[in-house]
């Protein structure tokens, strides 16, 4: 894979569009990426990674638009374009993050989605392959066969990281390998397996507890009356359960046998009780029937009189209807006579004399009906007069009201037009002030960033002072510890002879002179120093130097941060930056206020124009309405004059047409009443005479002298029904008593009453004993069922426990093995084993380059020997020296040799990861820093070593700000920071 060109816009520290042409360095093979710390050298590689994978490792966990330059305004885009070759195909990928920009219309923001496009160069033209982010990333992964993490490891070689890796102890080396290869999943697997073993152990313990608890419950149910009953051991638990169940089964069978015997005896006793109860019942029925017959004989005479009265009442019912019809006819005749007299009186109140006959009355009624029909239309005309008057008056009033409203509308339109002209002038003025809003906003944002950076720089100045103070104190402590160690070693050396003399004895050879005699052995001084004191002092020196190194690093880190913040502040003080920010904010506030007022004026102008249009429409409408009202008033007054003339002619001598119609209707009504009354009197008289003859015939047939006698004999139908029911009930009771006394089951009964209490007592006693027997059986049955169920559950739990215990033993053994515990004789954890295999492969590949770089002198060796005093092995590194034939530790190498070894490891890692990614060759590599600590001679050796990397057309970029490298590498990519705070790129290729 070769990277040809990358173009960034608004990415990281780059505000504008910057392009890097890596093909321009193809002839040189090695080029330098330089610039001061924090300028953005590594951001170029971040852009390459972002274009390929859509993410940047150091921005992980941050929002997707974190790669956008802080110097961009809200409406400016961020984009990266990358051209690269994979195999023999050339591609171009364009990618932009999602971001929020202001809406083009209205207020607020809108989200611009992620952009990702992949093109391929075919026949000199770019052909679109993908236009979606997910599909683009997937196809790129297929093309280069590496993910983002692998790409970072093999393309950007962190040289300092591998020098640390070379001389690190096992723990640090494991940590670095974990970072490079991401083997945490193996540690997670071991942890998961351990957790599973612990879970299985808890399961086994819980199952044991549950089994013992269930056995204890079984014992409680089986021996409720024996508190000393205890379950045996697990191997005898099943037999013990079966024996207790047998005891409960025998007790249940005995209870069932007694229940059956008592049930049979109770049946015989109940049969005897039933026979006695039946005889006693028949004796009570005979006694009750004799008493009932005596009572009925006492009521025989009253019942006979009641029957005779009912017969007379039946005859009276035959003439009752005729009597009522006669009385009704007589009453109607009397009422008709009175009505005729009243009608004559009313007629004379209207007319002067009574008519001669009914024909005269009929003629007057016909004449009055004709008159009322003629007057009805004139009545409607008379009724319309008030409405016509109101309509005319209303139309006149509304015309006056519309005239006043039209005057008001015209005045309002004139006022709105004047205000509209004023607003147009104001809008013209405000547009000039609001036009600088975007520039003012950008300037205010940049000034605020400079002010914030100045404040952070001022804070860091104080922090830098504290860090320098801590560095000075740590340096003094380290010097003091070193001086104390030197003093202790001098004292130890001075007393070394006395130390050796402690082991001398007569006849033993002196390790110094070889003599067997020891006439004056040295003695230990009072301030003798043994090795434990030296070791303790050495540890103190190591700790103090480590603390001093940390303090120095902290000073450098804080100083660099303070320098970056001061540069970001434009090298202004807090006061200057605050003043600039306040001034920019004031300009922004003024422009924003003008913009706000401008929008308000425009809205007011639209509202005013709408009001003017509405008023014009209202005036047009009012004019049309007034014309309609004028026409309505004229038409209404003409109709009113005609109606008044018609009504005056129709009313005659009356006050109104309605009064004339009312008088005619009254004469018609009294005539009609007189005519109807005469006809009614004639009809009721005829009916009365007919009902009189019919009554005489009915009385004679029923045997009554007059109506009064028939009325006295009457009994109401309800009373007749009740009396007949009493007679029927009496006769039925007489018949029932006789039938009862004559029944066969009552004839021949003994006179003495039978005894029922004795057999009842027998039944009660046997029933109570039966209930006790049933309760005994019922009490045993649930316990027996429960014991059988518990015994089955205990057996099943024993089987499950055996299975889980077997699983636990297997999983626990495997978990212990993977944690490096027995039976693992090597005491090597799984993750360490995997990392050791990775390290061994890296060392084999690295040695190919290391032999070439050192003329075959040095070879790295991976060793799994235990690390001294730490009890850990698997990740050791040794250096085989061909000159001496011995083995050395990596920290014994010189600076240049150590750089060569670490570079070989870095390239070995790149080759291993590349091989695992499918074997794709990497024609573009970057080596980051690691050169600043090299002396001139080592740097020269290093540059010669790096020159070998160009073989096969590979291009290597070195990221550094070391001055000597700038002089020795003419092809350079320079990242500069401009006064505004953002960075630009200068490309200087060899001419």
C-alpha cells in the first residue's frame, strides 16, 4: 500500500486547505516532517487514518466532529481527501464528519450527515465505487486488509515506545505488548473462566446446602414427634428416606382399615334410626289428622250460610249492568236540558231574540264563516306593519353606522401607510449595521479563544512554578540519597576485611591470602555496614531518581503546555486578550442587536402591509353593504304605505282587523253552542226512555222487586272470589283429613309412641369415631405424599449435585492452569503465553534486520526463563553478542545499539502485523520521534540504518524537530503556526 496525496480542510489545527504530496518525496525515499511541538505534525497522519477508517484513535470517546478545527466558524465544512494505491489499483477517498451548521433559512441549526465517498482511477478517470460511510469503510478494510488499530501499529512506528520495550521488565513489557496486540481478550477469557469456576463452586455449595435443608425438612415431616431424628450422610440418605416412608405407609393402611369398619357399623345404625324415625312420623301424622277433623266440624254451619249468600249475589250481578246504564241515561238527559238553557242565555247576550228554528241558526253560522275567510288576508297585512316599520328604521340606522366606520377605516389606512414608510427607512439603515454580523461573530469567537488560552497560560505559569519547585526538591533529594549510598559503600569497603574475617576458623584457608593461620583477624567496627543497608540505600536512590525524573518530566510537560497556550493566545497577556475579547464582543453585540431589530422591523412591515390590505378590503365591502341598505330602505317604505291602506279598509268600524274577526268568531261560537245543545237534549231523552223499559224487564227476570233490593244483595267480585276460595279450602281440608285417616300406613298403628333417642345416640357416637379415623388417615396421607415427593427431589438433587461437582472440578482445573497455578508447572498465564508467542515471532523477524544493521554481531533472543526475584517468566529478552560469544541484557547496549535493536523490533512488529493482515506490502512508513536523545555518532549510524529502509521504492517519513536531522534530510514537510493560532504546511522537496 502506498499513500500518494492527502488534502485537509478545516481538520485539527489546519483552518484552511492544506495538501501533502507524498509522491514528491519518492526520489529521496526519506523525508522529514518537522515543526515545533504542538504545531500538528502527527495531525497529518491523523488525517490519513480518518480518511481511511472514519476515526482517529486519540479522539476516541469524543463526539464525531472532534476532528473539526477549532478555528472554523459554524458554517465552514471539514473534509479530508486521500489518494492511495492498494495492489495495482489507485483509489481516492473523501470523508467529512457530521456537524451542525446554521440553517440557510430561519433560525437554529441543521445536522449535516457524515460524508464518505470512494473512487477508483480507471482509464484516467475517477469512477465512483461507494457513496455511503458504512460501505466505504467496509470496502477499504477489504482492500488494505487491516483495521484502524493495525494500521496505526504498522504505518506509524513509535520509536520511543520500542526502546522502552527493549529494556523493560516483564510487567512493563507485558503492558506494551497488550497495547500493541490487544490481547486483553485472553485475560478476559481467563477471568471469565475463573468467574465461571467460582460460580460453579457457589452452585455446588448452594446445592449441598439445599440438599441438607431438604433432608432436614424430610426429617421434620417424618418425625414430627421425635425431635432427635437426624438425616444420615449423603451415601445413606436414600435408604433412610425409603425406611421412613415405609413406616408412614403402614400407619396410613391401619387408619384406612378402621375407617372401613366404622363406616359399615354406622350404616347399620343409620338404618335402625331411619325405621324408628319413620314409625314416629306416622304416629304424629295420625294425631294431627284427628285434631284437624274436629276443628273442621266446628265450622260446618258458617260455611253453609256463606254458600247461600253467594247464590243471591250471583243473581244480583245479572241486573247490575242494566241499573247502571239506566242511571247513566237519566244523568245525561238532565245535563243536556241544563246545557240548552245555558246556550240560550249566551245567545241572547249577543243576539236580541232567539231563532225560530235550527235552520235560522245554520244560516247565520254560514254567513259568519264567509266574513272571517274574507278578512284573513287583510289580517296578515295588518300583522306585517310593525316589521316593515322596523326594517326601514334599521336600514337607515345601519347606513349611518357604516358611514362612520368607513371614516375610521380610511383614517387607519392613512396612519398605517405613514408608519410603513418610516419602517422602510429604518430597515435601510439597520441593514448596513447588521451586515457585519458573521464577521463579528467569528472575530468574537477567536478573541474569546485567545482570552481563554491566555487565562490557561497564566494558570499554567503558576503550575510551572510549583513544578519547578518540586523538581528542585526532588533533585536535591536524589543527590542526598546518592551521597548517602556512596558514603555507605565507602564504609562497607573499609570494613570488608572484618566482614570476611567473620567466616574464618582455625585450619580453614583464608580466601584472600590462602593461609591456614589467622593470628590477627579484623574485627567489625561499631558503624559496620552490611549488604541489607546498602540494598535499602540503593532502593532509596532508585526511588529518588525516579521521582526526580518524574518531576523533570512534569516541568517539561507543564512548560510545553504553557508555551502552547501562550501561542494560542497570540502571545497576549490576560488583560490584553480580555480587552480584545470585550471589544470584539461589543462589536458583535451591536451587530446582533441591529440584526435583531432588523428582523423585528421587517416583521412589523409585513404586519402593517397586511393591515393596509385588510382595511382596503373592508372599505370595499362597506361600500357594497351601504348600497344594499339604501335599496332595502326604499323598498320597505313603499310596501309599508300599501299595507297601511289595505288594513284601514278591512277593519271597518273596529279598531283593527283582528278585533273585527274576533267579534264575528264570538257570534259564530254562541250560535254553534245553541244548535249543538238542542240536538243533545233530543238524543238523551230518547235514550232515557229506552233504558227505563229495559230495566223493568231485567228486575222481573232476576226476581227482585226494585233496583234497591238488587243493590243490597250485591257482593263485589273480589269478595266473591275470596269467599269461594274459603269454601273450596274448607272442603279440600275435609277431604284431605278423611284420606289421611283412611291411608294404609296409618291404619293399625300402636297407641304407644316409639323411642327415637336411643338409635340417634348410637349414630352420633359412631359418626364421631368415623370422623376421628378419617382425620387420622387424612393427616397421614399429605405427609406420606410430601415425604415421597421430597424423597424424589432429594434423589434428583443428588444427581444434579454430582453433575455440577464434576463440571466444577474440570472448570476449576482449567482455570487454575490458565492462571499459571498448579497443575501448570510453567506457572505461565494464558495471556503471557500468547504474548510470548507474539514476541518470539517478532524477534525472529526483527533479527533479520538487526543482523544486517550490526554486521551480524547482535541477535535478539526470546527467553521464557524466570525473572530474577520476581517469580515470573515468558517475556524475557536477551542479546547474543557474536564478538564475545556471550549473552547480554538489552540495557547493556550502547545508545546507538539500543536504537538499532528497538528499530528492528518496530519493523519486525510492522512485518508481523502486515503478514497477518494478508501480506500487503507497505510502501509508506512513518517513524515518530525518538531522535532527540541521540548523540551525533549514534544519529549518523541511525540515519545510515534508516537509509536501508528505502529499498524497493519505499518512502519513509521521519517525525522530528532535531536540528541536525533538518540539516541532513533536504526533503522536508514543515508545519508552521501562523499568528492566528492555526497551522499551515510547507513542502520542501529536493530540486
